[in-house]
């Protein structure tokens, strides 16, 4: 799977889908306008009124325009209202479904196992660690939701974590991560908002119908019979138009969703190299009494987000998911049609031992091979990186691992990583936090001094990624203080480099999310900010300016015939921020080219240092390009 092509394809498909829905909305507005206009004319007395035939007066441009604007405003306001409800991203969906946050709030072994699987998958793929929500539902189901990887969440049901073994959970989570990689999440949330606007027409019609019927029952007699009949007709017309529109929207939604589910299933097998994982989960759904049916009152609203069908929906064109047996046979062509016994208990839940880290396989590769492999793994998953992620988590000091999962100590972890980038400035930076940072957080920071000092350089980004879901839970006041402290720590560095800024940027962007931007620019239109980032990457590999210039030239060679000018350093953090903000407008091919040039800077001297590898990964993450940890750095 080509990550950049998949992302661009998702954006094109989103545009086409939105255009198709706009055509449907225009058609529905026209139908509703004509119905409302006719009812208004009839309610005024029909032919007896001066002004001609009802149909002729109903087609009056002024009347049609006024009604069309009203109906269109109803659809737009309904969609906008739902969009604003969902602007928090995946968290809004999970909370609407009654989910409970697991990060920092694990209560039993099943929940811990699920959190471990998600964290391993995120670290192995280079994506931000998503928040994990548990739905207290007996069904076996899951979903991924959000506007971007920064605000993505993974939801899982109680039935899934209790009945699926570790390999099956990994297959389900890999399926959901495929939706994150392929850009499906934003499309799904836009569908929810648009369909809500269409549904609102029918809901208004239903309200008019009920209100008019109620007045007729209370009023008695024949008074205002014509007007009441007209209102009944209006309510019925709006209901029909609204529900026909919703039906059309649901057909479009279902058609798109079914194809994305097949792709996500195939990606899960590709990522884990184990068809028995996702295949076993699908078979258990088929054998489970509750299946994948969710009981939440608003489950239908998010039906296209789920791992498997979450509602008792009609089949055929309205089915949001392909038939279960067809999905199983696609991942397991040898399946004989038998399902596991419902009485069969899942595995004990013990963590399977990670195989030998694949870094042994990659030892001896030169820098060019290593960076070529890194670029090839963007938006990908494989067992080697999953094993490496588990090894990295197991190697973390338990005190740091516990702190990264604690709502209070997570801030201390972030401060500690930045403070320990340069040993010579630790004491001065620690003093800067006095009187600003929360005293309890400072006590946690002091308690973590020993494990932070011993933290391997290639574990810093991993530790920060684990802490980000907890940092997202900070109140507005807490986050303002936290960000102020981060800025003070960065400003106190004696010789701040691009890695300091990149780690700070990963933290801030991970907590705040990324502002939505159109990705329509080619690299040729953004050469100045690209030169700033390439120059900073070149200096990360050497303190010698001549060597940095040679590294920069090697990177620019990857962009031939495009020419860029070296930007002497050091570069102010504000300029780096501005450059990265502009580069987030790059299209898929532009981001591919930029990362190839950054890789050229790194590999030019035949080695890849930990500092270069971590900066490269941090920049890729800031550009929304999920890059797994490099398996061999030195």
C-alpha cells in the first residue's frame, strides 16, 4: 500500500462524495421548495385568490427563491450543528457512544492488554498513540474516529476484549489503524454531519405533521380546515423529501463504507502477516450470540465507523459492511464455513513473548539501505516493527512507563525528556520551572530524575508519544501552564537545535491537534520553507558547517532538477514553526519528495545517528506521515 497515494485517493474520493451529496441536496431542496410553495399557495385559498392558477403562483421566482433559501439553510445549519458537535474529533464520537477512557484509567488485565496492543501498534507504525475508549457492550466490535491522527481515538467493546485473544485483538486494531492511514476517518465524520442535515428536513416535517394533527384534535369543527390540511400536506411532503434524502445519503455512505472495509481487512493481514488474527475475530463475531450489534441509542448514526455491522440494518445497498462470510473468505480462502464453539474460552490473555528484535536482521545495512527502508515503511506495519515496538516498551524503565500513563506525572515526563536533551543545562532549566509548574508535577519530575538520566536517546520520542493521550486530558488552565513551561525549557537551551524544536512540536501538535489545511501544493511552490527544514536536518548530523553544507547538497540532489539554497543556522524556532506550517500544505507527492530529500541529508556520510533518526521521525510525524522507528541506528 502506497501511503501517499492512499491519502491523495482518499481526498479525491472525499471531494467526489461531497459533490455527489451536494447534487442530492440540491435535488432535495428543489423538491422541498416546490412542495412548500404549492402548500403555501393552496393555504391562501387556491384559485379563488386573485393571482392566477396555484401552480403558476407556486412557480413565482421570488417565492421559490425564498423557500429554497429556507430549506437550504435548514440543511446547512443541521450539518454545521453536527460538525460543531464532532469538532473534538474521535473523543466526541467515543463519548457519545458512552465510552470510558482507558489511558490512565485501566481497571483490569483485559483493559491493560487492549491498551498494550494499541500502543504497540502506534509505536510500530509511527502514528501518534490514540486515546482508547472502552464501550461496556457485550458485542464484539470496534471503531476508529477522528479528523486527523492527532485527535484519533480507538473504541473497543467489552465483548471484544473479553472474547478475543491477543492475535485477534491485534488484527482488529490493525484494521482500525488502516482507516487512520487511509484517511477514512475524516470522510466518515463528514458523512455523519451531512446526513444529519438531510435528516433534519424529515424531522421538521414530522414535527409539523404532529403539531398540526394535535391542533386538529383539540380544535374540533371545520375552522381553518384548508390551512390545517395544507400544513398536514406540508409536513407529509417534508417528511417524504427528508427521508428520501436520508435514504439516498445512506446508500452512498454504505457503498463507500463497504469498499473501505475490504481494504482495511486486507491491510490488517498485510500489517500483521497473520490472516488468522482478523479472520479469527470475524469468525467469533459470527458465532457470538450478540454478534457485533451495539445497544447504544445512537449507534445507527455512526454505523459506517464500526469494525463490523453495529446495527440491525437492511442488507443490500443499505448495508454498511460486506457480508461476514465474504469478509472471512477474503482473508482465509481455505475457510470451511465452520465457526468456533461459543462455549470455547479465549486464551488466558498472557502476553506472547516477542520474538528477537528485528534489529539483528538489519544490522550491517548501510545508511542508504536503512533510509530507503524507512521511506518504504511510511504508513505501513509489519511484524518486525511490531516486535521492535514491544521490545522498546519492555525496555522502558517501569517508573517511566507508569508515569507516562498517569494524568499528573505525564507532564513531568514531558519536562524531563526536554531537560535531559542537554545535560549541561539541566539545573538551570529545572530552576525555571519553580513557581510556574505545578508543585506536584515538580515532585514527580524530581522522583524520575534517575530513570530519565538513564533513558536511551532512541526512547525519548516513544516516551513522549505514550504520554500525549494523558496530556490531552489537561484542563485549559493546566495546559496553558504546561505549554508555558515547555517554552521556557526550550528557551533556556544553551545551543538549541532542530531536535529540541521537533520534540516540542510533536508535543504541542499531539495535544492541540493540527488545523485542517488543503493539501494541494507542489514542492516547487514551497522551496523556501523546504530549504529551512533541509538545512536544519543537515546541521543535525554534524557541527561542522562545511559538512552540513555537503549533507544539504546530498539532500537537494534527491530533488533534481529542483534547486534550493542552504540556509545558515542556527534557525529560530519561530521560523521553523512557520516553515513547517507552510509545508503542511504539500500534496502527497510533495511530502514524498521532501522526506526523500531529508533522508538524503541523513545518509550522505554513510551513518545514521540516533539524533538524526529521531529528528527525521519527529518531522515525519509533524507532517502527518507515520514513520516507524528505524530498526538500526548507530
